[in-house]
């Protein structure tokens, strides 16, 4: 398949003009990341997950398959209610249309959730009343009111309410911080205090990190970011000995696995990686982006991403990594915020008149250890 190699440019929009990328919007990726603390974990498997709720119809089966909703209580409540949006609205005291985005961050048990919310809708909502009726107590913070249920780490099964995204089916300690344009749902007071400090400017925010800002700028230059996963995962490659389980000839299987691993190319060490989906016409674009301070390293990384999908097979099943990318991809480097972002961009192919969930495919490659990018060590 033809591969478009791009020179370093201010943005990839010229090369992608055929896809007519759409503009971003308030409450999008950068805005939501600015609510998080700069110290949010993104190494050793930790990730920040973003989902733009305005880009999906959650009563549509195809959109549900395409959306990487993770395990957020809001989506779990909707699933429990059989995608009866009215039931979730009644439990939460807020119209579904008021929710604009979800960010999942942190690691269990300290995983946190942010819901972007239209400010006018939040101001006129009955969230406070619903929380109070459900047994939440009120405590004030500088950034806004906090409604809390149970002491840190405590559980009370009598309080469960699976259709309420702020309680859920596992009624463990919950703190709901109401901000001007977002709702934070976390488990511990320390997480509330950190978010409060970020909101009041006492602590730096995640979006203020140079590498995060560069990623967000490079992605949003292409249009509305509908989904994104941000990580600096540094893991070791799979152990070749793991391939001998169930093999008729264990040593041969281990040698074959070792040979496959040795043949893989990896990019130079990067600061941060994003896998994202960007809204575009006629179909969404899937993106892998890596941040660098050094321009030459970014050029090398773009070439490696190109080679990786052109030549590599998946370790899990031996199929080509590029298998779903029927319309090819482009690689290039974007200069953003004084950094250099190496990017691979691919249009989602059509399958039965629907956009194939290419972002989900790339995300799965990462999760099952099939994406050699994650083995890059500094």
C-alpha cells in the first residue's frame, strides 16, 4: 500500500485535508486534562483515558462498540440501566446531554473519574439534592462543594444504587466535587484535596506539562479529539519462554519467539505517548503520537512507526499489525510547544457502512503487549 512520508511541518492538516478534520470544542481534551494534577501516574502501565461524550450516541450499538468507555461509573450506570438514559438522568439529577466528556486516571484503589459538564446545566441541576437524598454529606472546599459518602475505604452494601454514577453497584467511599464545568468522582479525601489545589492554582495541572501540552496541541490541530489514551508505559518485551506453554516443541517455540522479538524495531525513547481518535470526514482518524525534545529523534520515530506497521506481525497471532488499515496511513512530525511530536495517522476503514473502531484496535495492541512502542526505555 502507498505510504505518505511527510516532512516536518507545523501540522499535518495539509496532508490530511482530504479528511476535512473538524474543529475542537470547549471542554475538550486539553480542558479536561487541565483539571488533573501534574503528578497523575502515567508510567508502568498507568494511563489517562479520555472520551468525548458529544461524539457518540450511546443508544447506538455501533457507537458503543467504537467508544472506548472503560470502567467509568457513568457508563457502568448506563449499562446497568439497559441504556435507558432517562433512568440515569433521574438517579444523577442531571440531563445526559449535559455530560460532555469522561476522563479516567490513577490506579486502583485510587482511580478517579472526571465528568465534563455544561456549566449552565450543572448550575440548574438537581445533583446536590440527589446526593443528599442518597445519604451524602456536604463539606466545602475552595474549588466547590464536596458531597461525600462513607469514610475512606469503607463500604456499605445497603447504600448501593447501580443506576447512580456517583454510587454504583459497589458502594465504597465516594467523594463528589462539583466544579464550574466538571464533576470529579473519587474515593479518597487526599484525591479531593489534590484536585482542589489544582483548581485553585496551588498545584500545577497535567495539561501544563510540556509533553502533555504538545500532545494535546498536535492532536487538536487535526480536529475534535473524540478518544485518547495517554501513557509513558515502560514495560519489558514478552519473555520468549512464555511461548513454550502448550508447544509440541518448547525449545523451537522459544527460539522462534526470541527471533521475532529480535527483529522488532522500536523508536527512540520518548517522553509521552498518545493513542487517539480524531473526528474527521468521511471517517475518524486513528493516531499514534510520541513526544520528543530532539527533532532528529522525532524523525527517526516517525520512520520507525512507518516500518512497524509496514513489516511487523502481531506477536499474539502472527497476523500483520496493519491488517485493519486497508486505506494506508501517513507519518510525519508536528512541532508543538517547542517539542516535536512524531505521528502515525490512519483513516478508519468502512465495514458494513460503519467506521471500523481503529482506535480500539490500537488500544488493544497496547494492552495485550503487541505494540513494540511500549518497550522503549530511556
